[in-house]
């Protein structure tokens, strides 16, 4: 098993999970050329030789040679995985697609607050000198946005989102589990970015799955707006930019160039074009295979009608709250 000095000095050892009762941090080994593969880093399952443990105190005491670290926060189903995978340019930048340690920090709660800065320092280790690291946490970790940005005052962040109908269709296409996920996300968002919608418990229970998912999406827009408005201590709005997922798909090269520019990364001529036409755009970013193979069947007319009605309802709520949704793109 790797010792703590090896773990601290080798960026291939990624912090993966926090064990609160044992006060231990689990690390997994992921080689540089495997970072942009399909799927989330949280789902990687290496063998025994690819795992290591360190105590909380050992992690806090580590002094890794960190580099630039930036974030891609998102509202789900908006091509954020595609973006972070597209930022794989050896020697310039690398993307970490939903490392398990971020979700684990959420689950650990206040008990692991002292680990946030040390863990981010470990994630920021470059594989080659000057290489910047972009971390895309799961959207369930958006509650940690203030703590993550405060721990890294030099970090910039892209806030990715999209139109409500696109989001709701993605929820519906995942069937029963997608609809359940939408309801759970609403409950989760109400827990840390909640708003009084004037509904009692019975009315909340009576909402359709699409209504609950729609409110979750709205609360995510509102949470991002709070940060963009400079209302979070230690997080200035000039560190943040909004990117629409559909606009990214249309203007890939411009979007990638703008992300790198936001991070202050000097890039060789033609790099943005090369990344924007790279192989990650030819396959489904999470499942592999061609996009055509994953294309959904023709949408049911009743679902389209429900999505339209939910959109109108969310629009009225946003108007009453004085909030423009979806957020206006500001990245470029």
C-alpha cells in the first residue's frame, strides 16, 4: 500500500471517499490518460493495489505541490460532463469528472470541514508543470459551492445550466428512477437553498413528478443567482460565469476558449479548435457509443403538454420572485 509521502507527491492518487467514523480518507489510483474516460470518477473501482488509506490528520498535514484549480458547477443534464472531458489537453489542462470525494464531503457534513482545503489542494496537483485542473462536482454537491470557492480564492467557476424543458425531458427519459430523482432533488434543494412556495405538506405531496423536478431546477437557478450577485461572503461575482449547455453544443470552440480564458490559461493557437473537434464529441459522454444509439424515442404528446404546463407554472413563480430563468449566459 502506498505511504503518505507517495500519495501526497503523486497526482494519480486521487482522494475518493471519507470514512467519518474511522477518520480515514480513501484514495484510488487513476492514471493521467484514464481521467477523461467515460463515466464518473466516483464510480471507478480499482483493485486492491489501486487503493490506499490515510488518516484525517495525515491528509491535513500533507504539503502537495498544488497548481491551478477551477470548478464547473451545474444543474444536471446540461452537457457539463462533455465540457469537463473536452478540457483534457495534456500540459495545459485536465478535467476531473465528478470525483467521489466531493460528494463524500457533502455526506460527511460539518465533521469534515477541516478536510476541504487539504483535499482541494490534492485535487489541484498538476500532472505536468503548469497544467490546470478543472473539477466538475456532482450537482448534489452544489451546496458546497461557498465552501469550495472560499477554500480556493484563486479559483474561477463556470456555472452550467439549460432551459427547463430540456432538463425535464432528461428527467422523464430516465423513467421511474429519473422521476424519483427529481423529487429527491427538490427535497435536497429545499434543505439548503429553500424558498417558501406557499404550499403546505399536502400540496407538496400532491405535486406531479415534473412539478417537483421543475421546482428543483428553479431553486438551482436561484442558488446560482445568489452567488452571481455577490451575496456569498468571500465569493466575488467576477470569479463566476454562466454557460448555457445548448449554446456550448452550438459554439464548442468559443465556449472552450472562453473557459480557458476565464481561468487565465494561456493556450497555443488552434488548441480550442482541436479540443472542440476531439473524440469526446463523437460518443455519449456518460454511456459510450454514438449519440444516435442513445437517442430517445419520439416524445409522448402528453409529456410535452405536461412539460409546457410546468414551464408556464415555473415562469409565474420566477416572475413573482423577480428572477430571470434560465440564467443569462455570461461566459461569452
